[in-house]
């Protein structure tokens, strides 16, 4: 009796531990593909290299894809699914429509990786590696990417539209809360916003800031107004660099700009506007090592947001559709 009940306790323990191990708490790891696809890194890197040499902004676009994928139901490649006649994915959600880009580059990476190791590497992991490689190509920090995510079989337009990805009109409290909701601290949020040291934004998203806000440098506002008129609807898609100084370098100039009231988006300048994140912005504007190290920590944390692992999800053959 005693022996048999301690046997069942032991058995239960083994079952529970193996359930935890295989799915619920499965961990990502940097060596996930070391046996199954050691060539994944060179395959991703070579495609990112040629895309970024052709157009430096593409590095920014790939970094943003990873952010917008991870914030909506975790890093599961859901953002990459195309709409069909019977399915609407995340691509036309408000934060993404006419905004996120780089899908052709992801296709090219996936094709190369599939050639090297068919059916092994997820699209979600490709986004994680491509984001890292993009940062490195543009002169930013390097880090070991955690891997082992699997791809979703579906996507959620409503989740992508629900505000989990904050809009550029957000207040500081909203920014902090929305990152908090994804397990990221205010410090992570500020460090990750440093990704706006690369890439561009559309006039429609910074019009109010450059015409109506007062915490903005006068000559900077004027320069931006010349290609982004006050009239709603005119020049909406005109682009301006998020970092006025060095738009193609992953450096600390973004934070320096904020000290000079030259943040392009409302959500940029709000990080240095007399609130709780001012001192962190100051620190990053003076110390690139601290910025890099906090950015890497935060990218790894963002990459850990509720991945599909074990036997959940699938390894998509084509990043644009479920198998
Ligand atoms: C803190 C909250 C954030 C807000 C409100 C925000 C908002 C925006 C907006 C409005 C744009 C321009 C989109 C367009 O013009 O269509 C943009 C671009 C960009 N964002 Fe963010 N963002 C945030 C955080 C992040 C994070 C966490 C990352 C990555 C770690 C990121 C990376 C980028 C990049 C690289 C671009 C330029 C993309 C390109 O040129 O294609 N952003 N962001
Ligand atoms: C997305 O953008 C296209 C092209 O500008 C537009 O026609 C469409 O209505 C937009 N979709 C949504 C859901 O806003
Ligand atoms: C600026 O503020 C005014 C007054 O509140 C408003 O009418 C206008 O739409 C805002 N935006 C721009 C771009 O001027």
C-alpha cells in the first residue's frame, strides 16, 4: 500500500515534470539548431547583409518586424501570415498597415534556410536572428540569439489592433504599462525605443508633433514641416528619419536628440520630458556601452515573450502561410 502510493506519487511527479519540460515551460536556447541546422546563421546573415547593403533602412524594418511579431501573442511568426479570402491576419492591423515591411527579405532568408535544412527552422526564429544581424550590420551590439520557437498556425487581427503595440500618441504611463503587460520594464522600454536610432517614419504619424507641440526644437520642427504639411491628408506617406543625425547607424544619437528636443515621434520625446525616464535617457545619451548592454538584455527578454515550443505550432515551410 505504502509502496504503491509512493510509486504513484513518483509517477505523477515524472508526468508533471515531463509535461513542464516538453511544453509549458520549455526554454529557448542559443544552441537549439547546433545539430539540426548549424548553417542557419550563415544563411540568415548573408541575406540580411545583401539586403542592408542595398538599402540600410531594411535593417530597421527587420528589427521592427520582430517587435510587432513578439508583442502580439508572442514571438510566433504570426505577423508574417498573408491574408487570404477566408482569413485576415495581422498585416492590415492599424500599427502594421502600410507600415511594416521587409516580408520579401524574410521570404529570401526562409528560402535559403530551407535549402540548407528543410523543415527545421521556424519563421519566428528567423525573425529573431534577422533582427540581431540587422543591428550588427548597422554598427550596433552583437549577442547570442535564443532559439527554438515554433510558428503559429494562425494570427490575430483583433489582438494586433487591441493596443498591445502602443501608438506614437501614447503617454509615458501608457508606454510603460503596455511594455509591463508584456513582462518588460520601463528600462527595457526606453532601451528598446533606442531602436529608433535607425529607420524612418511617415508624416501622418508625426504631423501633430511637428506642428503642434512645444517641447520641440524650432529649426528641427521647421525642417520636418517642409515635407510634412499641416493639412491632414497631404504628404501623409512622406518619410523622415527617426534619428535626425545618423539614421543608418545603430548608435546613441537617438537619445542625444531627445536631450535636444529633436525626437520625431511624440512617443520618442515623451521619454525625455520631465518624467520618470529622463535620467535613463541621459545615461544612454552619454554611455553607449550601457545602452547596448540594456538593449541586448531587453531584446532577449522581448524574444522570450510566450513562444510556441515543443510540439505546439509548426515549422512553416513558407512564412506567408500555414503548412
Ligand atoms: C515604445 C513604443 C513604440 C512606439 C510608439 C513606436 C512607434 C513607431 C512608429 C509610429 C514608427 C513609424 C511607422 C511608420 O511610419 O509607418 C516606428 C518605426 C520603427 N520602430 Fe518603433 N515604436 C515603439 C517601439 C519600438 C521598439 C520596441 C522597436 C524595436 C526594438 C522599434 C523599432 C522601430 C524601427 C526600427 C522603426 C523604423 C522601421 C522602418 O524604417 O521600416 N520600435 N515605430
Ligand atoms: C490598409 O491600407 C490600404 C492601402 O492604403 C487601404 O486601402 C486599406 O483600407 C487599409 N486597411 C485597413 C484595415 O485600414
Ligand atoms: C493642432 O491643434 C489644433 C488645435 O487644437 C487642431 O485643430 C489641429 O488639428 C492639430 N493638428 C495639426 C496638425 O495642426
